[in-house]
C-alpha cells in the first residue's frame, strides 16, 4: 500500500484518519480544486469528536500533526493550530446526517463557476451523474466563516450529497472520506461535461424513460425503488417541463460503495 492509498471505510484509528486527510488535501490541491489556503476537510472520529484541517494552511502541504480535534460545538480539544473557520458548515452536516463521517469543501473551477452563476447541476446529461448524485443544487450565498454559511445549506443537506455554494465553492460529504472526495470529483467532472455541451450549443438529455431504466438497473446492486416519501434529488430530463425524477440518497450511497469497489478492481 502506497502512502497516498486511502482505503474505504470510517472505522480507522486516529492516526489513519490524519494520514487520509493529508492525502486528500494533496489530491485536492494537485487537481486544482483548491488554491493557496482554500478549502477544508473533516472526519468524524467518534460520536463526540471531529478531526479537521486547520485554518490558514495550504491543503497540499499538511502534516498529520497540523490537524485539530474539536467537539461537536467546534471547541478545540487537541491541536496546536486553530480549526477551520468554516467548521460550522461541517458540524451542521454531521448534525443533520448521522450516517455521514466525512466532509470535503473545495473550489473546483468549473463547478464553482456554476455556483457563481447560480446554476444547479440538475440536467440528466450523464447516466453516471444520475446514478452517483442525482443532481447538485445551489445554496444561497452565506458569509464564509460564519454560521450564516451553515444556515444556507441547512434545507438541502438531508436531500443531497453535494451542494454548490453560491459565489463560493462546493461541499460534498459521505459515509467515509474517500466517498466524500469522489463526490467532489464527480461534481467537478459533471460540471466540465455540462459546460462543454453548453459551449457546443446543444444538450441532448436522457429521457424520463432512460432515467427510469437507470433506476431499474440499480436493482443489480440490491437497491430498492426510489420512494417519494424519502429525501431525494430532483433531476431534469428531456421532458423537464412536466417531469421530475427522485433519487434517494441512501440508495445512492450503496451504489457509490459498489462503484468504488469496481473502480479499485479495475485500477
């Protein structure tokens, strides 16, 4: 196993979580998802403690000892540096989604461009996006480093696994750190594809029937049919004027886990 290898799963030692956060920080920096000291990453260590990146440090240059442990109120417990100034946003996600164990916040260029334009990533352009995330909404602008930012995402957290932050960036989260990072990567990838179709002047969306068949294909993964009674992500298809499709996040999480396993098997 190389130093940059990040295994799935949230049941790890504190040292493993520290190493993983530093590795994800480097990957985000290398891919251009963050610049200078932008972005932040956290994991849930246990029911009462969060391990987070410090404020004012480049995420590509972190060492395990730079990370900070806080309680669920954001109070520093362990660490020589101060926790991320945007930790309140992470804590809101953990409070709303008890099954979430990791949060990534970054500013990937294309997806952040959509956020700055106030445009959600909600068109059925790619079957992978339908399966992986459903859609990615835009939260209203909130002042960074304040509780206002957490408040803006509050209505969206339970129904989505990735959110564009207006005039700011992207936040993604998942049952473990690698899934949270993959959701950031998927969001940026889809934004790039969407932008190319807009530059070409044509978007051919999947039909409602195509989307329904993608839902049906998920039966191979042992998933249940989408339920309108559960939080979901609306997705526009080619008959968007009259049709909205709902994906449940728990079904998507199971599918993401399978996709990660398949990707690792291939590579």
